[in-house]
C-alpha cells in the first residue's frame, strides 16, 4: 500500500503543476506585490511592517481559496470521469486512494507556502519567513483535508467549497467569538466553547504580524495540524468506505 499512496500523491502533485493552479499562484503573487508596493508608498510610517501584514493577509486568503478550489475540482472531476472506479478496479485499496490524495494535497499546499515564504524574504528576516511559511502550509493542509472530506461526502464542487469556506471562516473567527461570549448567557457561552473545542483555531495560524515583528510559536500549531489532519483523513476514510463504487 505505501507504493500506491506514493503513486497517487505524486500524480496529484503533477496534476496541480500541469493545472492552472501554478499560473493562478503566480498571478496572486504579482497582484499582492503590486498592492503591497502601493500601500508601502502611501504609508507615512512603518511602511515595511504594513506591507508585510497586508501581503500576508492577501496571500493567506488567496491560497486558501485556490487550494480548496483545486481539491474540490480535482476529486469531483476524477469521480465524474470514473477515475476513482478505475483505480479501485486495479485492486488499489480505498485507504491507499484517500491517504494518497491527502498526502498529495499536502504537497500541493506546500507549493504556495514555499513560493510566498521566499517572497516574504524581501520584507522580513529568514527565520520569521520560515515560521510564517510553515504555518501557512499547515493551515492549507487542514483546509485541503476538510475539502477532501466534503467533496467525497457531497460529490459536488459547489457544496464542498461552500462547506469548506464556512468551516474556514468559523475556525478563523472562533477566538473572537469566545472573547465576545465572555459576558453572554451561560448557554450560548457553553455552546461557543464546545464549538471551539472541536474546531482548529486558525486565527492563531499564519498571522501577518509575524512577518512584521516575529514571535511565532510553531509547536502548538504543528500539534493542532497533526491532530486535525489525522481526524479529517480518518473521517474521509470512513465515508469513502461507505460509498458503493
């Protein structure tokens, strides 16, 4: 099975490189640099810090949308073209397919993290950029794993993307929701705390101020990423084994 996982992961990465994803990442990089340069020219003080924060925010959101879109369209098109059935007809275990896709999407998520981590070197020290890039990779891999689960469950690109976007926005906002619920009634506060215990705290990932002032703490983020990627992968496995293919 390890050989099958490696083959599927490699094919997934090659598909991304041959797809328009690389061109869209390039366009995102050019647009972010242009806007960051414009803001830097307009800023009266701390222009480098403002550029770094804006660049980080734009690239983070753009990467999430691009990676989620690629995951959903890739799996949905493969299912529509009977690619999944063909792979399973070759006696490849379903676990190998899901784990291969999960690993392949992790490699796809690594591409923008490396590209934009290198770009950030023009604005911040190498150590700060490396921490930011690692965090971006982890965040994108979590989003890719959730989108994989959604597209295997729903079988539709639109539904998978809508669910993934809702998950991402809620995970980004959960820290703020907890803060606002401090003075709320006990029942809403308990509900939000329970939701916070289930969701990854993506508001703690890939923060723009890391490129401006440093201070990233990667240990807890790596632990969160490992836990949630494993859980989402296990859920995708369970759902995929339930399907009648």
